[in-house]
């Protein structure tokens, strides 16, 4: 049920951003093709091995605790415990956190692009919009506590899932571990793009934690004024 709830949220969030439209793709892939993996053959191999195969295997690994719990007699026959309740609550809390973060991001980006369209501008002229949209990126709400609250919640969700079975089958945490390493790399790559697109992102990085939520720093508008 927990994995299904995650899947429904992911599908809904991807669909409302137009992810299922023909020709649509994650904005990071065009950047990667243009600036990093420029050789067509190398890109085809990357597409096959990492995008298609590795990430599919990773999806199986992060939900492996569900299969382990269903097939392991030691786990399946055990009564429901306080530990199971704690893992379930943790998963749902992080699922809620990710949903809130995604909603905040979607609302910000939707409004930003609507304002750009109304003004006849493209994303290179985002600085001409009123604040906070002139920054180009969201730094309020959950994004005041860390720069990637949705990433943080996604990682923690799957560690909560692994916690159901890791005490009995330690290898069941492999998916959560690999997902964590993937998000660390994804965070660095995402921030490279954001820093090149939005000059104020460098200021945001000095005032706000990257992944782990922390006490909010100076609001971006004030931090900008202080420099």
C-alpha cells in the first residue's frame, strides 16, 4: 500500500508537468547531451545502460523489501510490531513532505512561466519579473529549510521502507543506499545547471542547506541586499 501510494503520487506529479507528452523529457538530459556526453554513440550507451537499465533495476531494488516481507517466513509470520508502525508512519510523513514540496515547486514554476508568457519574455529574462519570481527558483516554503526538500523526502522514504526488513535481511537496504548515491549525484548536477541559469543561486547555496533540512538562513531578498 505504501509503495502504491508513492507510485500514484509520482505518476500524478509527472503527468501534470507534461511528462507523458510525446517528445517530453527531463530538462537535465538535453543539458547532459549538449555539454557532457556530446558523442552520439556514448549518449546511446548511457541511455541504454543508465537511464533505461540501471534505473529500472534500482526501482526493483527499492521495493525489494516488499517482496522480502511477503516471501520471508520469518518476517511474514511475525506479528505487526511497534517497529512496523514507526516505519509506516515515517514513510507516510516523508511522502507527505515530498508532496508538499512538489506542490510548492509546481505552483512557483507555473506562475513564473505564466508571468513570462504574459510579458512576452523567455526564461533568460526572468530577472525582469517581480520578486520572488525574479530569482528564477523557489527559496520559500519547505525550500527555505533546504534546497532540495523533495529529494530529501524521497531518500528518507526508501530508507523507511528498507527499515521494515533490514534487521532480518540486511541486503534489503541496498536499493535505498544506491538511491541515496544517485540523488547525491543528481543534486550536484541539478545545482550546476541552476547556478548557470540563475546568478542568485550562488547566494541561495550559502544561506540554505542542500539536502538535510536546517534552520532557515537569511531570506534571499535580504541576503542579496547584504552583498
